C-alpha cells in the first residue's frame, strides 16, 4: 500500500532519525538544548549545567521532554490515519463491535472479537463473558486463543487475524503470543478506554496496560480505526453509567 503498518514503526528509532534530521546533529551526542538562551552544551552533566525548564539529564545525556512529547504527539497524529485497513477488515471490525454490543446487552463489559483465516473465512467469534460466568479471565481474545490452540495447526494460527473491538489487555496479548496467532486489528485503543473510564467515573483497569508489541515482539498490530470510536465509546458509556 506504500506504507507500513503502525506496529512496524518503532517509536525510539523514529524519534532519533527525525531529531537528527531536524537539528543536524547526532541524536546520541548528548547535547543539551537550552531554548531560553539559544546555547548548547555537549555532554552536559548535572554538575556542569542546569537543564532548562522541561529538560532532564539522563546520565550524560539531556533530553528535552517538550521536544520528545511534541514529536510523539505528531507521530501519533500522522500514523493513526495510515493504518492499512481494507474493506474486509472494516467488515470484521464491525462484527467485533456488534459482539461488544451484545456483551453489553447481557450485562458484560462491551468487548467482542473474531478470528479470521488468511483466506478471509470467519473461523470463530466471541464476546466478553466475565459477568455470565463470574470469571474475570473470560475475555473474548482468550476464548479465541483457546479455540485456535485446539482447532488450528501452527501455520494456520500464524496466518490468522484477530479483529477486536478494543486493544488487547496484557493477559490477552500473552495468550495471543503463546498460542502463536498472527496479525491483530483493533477498533479502539487502550488509551481511549482509559480516557472513557475516567470520564464516566468507572474503576480503573486492574492491571497496568502495556502495548501489545511489548508483550509479543514482532507482532503486526493495526489500530485504532477512527470510524468505530463513537460507537464503542457509547457502549462503554451505557455500561458504566447504567451500573451506577
């Protein structure tokens, strides 16, 4: 398609490359940029120089938080819309969101997932069943991992895609990686979920979130897909405001 999916763009490498391109300096030379007076000091240390506001020293290197944060925000904005999503991807994501709505209607958290073969066949699907079974591990991604482990050989698992209404939690990422499933496409991100939970006054997540790629190195991950954001947010709003 002329661009790579988000999962293959490593943020630290992106930062170093573009920092060098914009400043004309090596990103590893340990330069402290002082925007207040336009001065720079090579190899500055805490004993030799006091960092300007928004900067901290990391060993012998100084990193400007504002610069890094700005670059990260720009990276997110640019690449959020470059996810290589096809029309069939959107159809399977729409089904995952339908399953999430079904979960919400039955008193469960609104999450749904589908497993699709490399030929486009829908192999399995499930929704959150935590409330149904009084089991906090009953996430749909876990159910799909179990199904795949039983019904698919390793090559079929590697070539399959999981579509889900929300980005995998750490537990689901681990099961995905252990079973050896392939690409993940999610409609909404954990960052969005955290924002919505705070907005609705809901309890925070029980475990610290972590990007899927940190749990499963090398996995191809694509998402979020903006067109599903409003629908999924509304499901969470109904779930958490009706529970009050």
